[in-house]
């Protein structure tokens, strides 16, 4: 059995390959904008708190639309939902570019547009996750998890690094326009897909509230699923100090250092994705997720204590490697245990977990840094991450003892 990532699925499954390639390109653009927007706000305000508040503004609409998007993904054609969401996201990036052209860009415009884009991202992710499960056979779910980690890793390395270079070489406007072009490529890939059926479990007579209630009830009845959500949420809210990267980057060289800081966790994740063949042999997925999340927290502690740039990058990369391991096993658990007719709603809940955690984490990190300093914020977050994961495993024993059947 190979220890390396398996790419054969991209040759065997045309629809999945088109979806994967399109999302690969658009996610690269999203990561570029993910560097440009907080950097622009920090340069305009010189406030870590404002950068943290940006994440809070992005989070609030997401809490609503992720759940609604999950219901829609289980009811309507998922490709249509993706086309609508990505069109709006492209328009959002275009608006950010126009605002950046102003002699004095409007801060409120950045906040409003980013909130709108976050809202439609809540409609995008559940449709994407549930359509992947619909397109791929169950035996290929571990491969999908590894490919997803590979995509995320490459984009989180290349996107921030490229974003920093574009900002430094051309400016903010051009950076946003690159994101617009990547959405155009993704939309073209979606249009090339064929024979995507409507979700098999769609029930037009069921109200949206009833459908949402059914999804939440299913999630709450599965302790092992709740464990995956809570562990990741704890790790991200306490151990994800990305809101502090602009401030940290200034002491290491500015915009180019900022791109490297954003990219470093993905370097470790990329290494893990290349050698992910071993994951198919692991059956104790709960243990794997919990241990990896705890080690993420430990790596973040050492990152916060690092005074040398290369050492700091090393521990960020190590943290990214542990996060990738956790992500692979979360993906496998979700796809193997959740029925497709509920996959969209569960993806909405997952989205709240793995996206609201970093958003709230940014706000928490920015506030603590404003009160006690950047180093204290990073280190204390890593410590709380380790403690929180341990508490979660104690109170959710079915998550800790979960063993895959396939």
C-alpha cells in the first residue's frame, strides 16, 4: 500500500476533477484576498483590534447563512447554489478593488463587503461539501480527505505568499482583481460539469425550519460528530493567532514576511498531505483528531515564544502539520458516517465550527493582545487549546473511543 497521496480519482471521475480544479483555483484567489483585506485595514488604522473586529463582522452573518445553506444544499441543486454564491463572491472582490482605488478607502465599505461575502460563503461551503460526497464513492472518501488537505495546503502556501508579493509589487487593487479572475475560472469549471442530480433526500414539503431542526437533532444525537466540531472549535478559537500576523510581520520585514507567516502552517499541512497514505489504516479517528489538535496547541505555544523568524516559521509549519492530520480524519468521519440526504445540513454545522472558531479566535487574540501584548496572547491561546481539548475528550467519551467500521 502506498504511503503517498493518491491522484487516480482525478483521472477516474471527470465531474469531481472539474469541481476540484475549479475550487483549487478560486481558493487560491480567496487566500490572496484573505491577506490583502486585513493588511489594508491594518495599514489604514494601525489597529490589531480593528483586524480582529473584521473577523467578528465576517462571523455574524455566517452563523445564520451556514445553517440556511445546509438546508438549501439538501433541497436544491448544489451546482446551482455554487454558481450563485461564487458569482456574488466575485462581485464582492470587484467592489473591494473599486474601494481600494479611492484616495482614502472607506473602512466601512471593507467591513460591509466582507460581511456580504462571508454570508454567501455560508451558502457555498455546504453545497460544495455535500456535492463532493454525492460525486465520489464511499471507498474514495479517505482519498478525498487527503486531496482536500493538499488543495488547502498548496493554496494556503501559494495564496498568502503570492498575495504578499502582489501587494508589495503592484498594490492592493491588483491583488483583489486577481481574486476576481480566479472566480471566473471556477465558474467556468462548474458550467462544464454534467449530470449532477438533485439531492436524493430532498423533500419539498418539509419546511426549512423542520429540515434544520432534523439536521441539528441528528448532530446532537451523535456524540462522535459533536466531538469533531468542538475540538476543532476549541483549537481555532484559542490557538489561531492570525489576527496578530500583521503586527508580528512588522517586526520581521513587513508585507513579504506577512505572506510567509500566513503560508507557514500550510507548509506543514502540505507535507502531511503528500504522505497521507497511512491514514487509511487508522481506525481510531477520535483519538487521532484529539491528539493532533493538542499538538497544534503545543506548537502554537512555541511559536509565541520564538524571537527568531525562521524558528517562528518552523513552529507554525509544525502546527499546520498537526492541523492537517486532524482535518483529514474529521473529513473521513463526516463522509463515512453522515447520510447524503443530511450532508448539506451537517456541512453547515461543520462550517460554523471550523470557520467561526478562527473568526472568534481573531477577535479574542486581538483583544488579548491589545490588553496584555502579542506574545501573551499567542502563548495563552496555545495553553488554553491543550486544556480545552482534554476537557472535551473527558466529557465526550464516545468521540474519544470512536472506531471506524470500514
